[in-house]
């Protein structure tokens, strides 16, 4: 018998990873454009894409962790 909860969890993680990649691409483009300091990126996401502040903060932190020490 297949564990349905496990399959659903796996799919949710896949979709979250894909969503993260899309947001990371937006942030990469913003960084490469050099028009704003990346600490202003959450505000940019809120104002440009009308996402909640909490989401913008979380996705930017996750993106910035790629460049961590």
C-alpha cells in the first residue's frame, strides 16, 4: 500500500522548490540589474508583485542564504 501522505508531502516539496526557483529568478534578475540594494528586495516584491510582507521577507531570506558565509 502506498503511503498517500508521503506522496502528497513529496509533491508539495517539489512544487515549493519550483516556486522558490521562480522567485529566485526574479531576485537574481533584480540583483543583476543593480538598481536597488538587495536589502530592499522584500519591499520591491511587495510593491511590484503585491505579495504579503511576510512572504517577501521569507523568500528573500531563503534566497540570501545561498550567498551565506
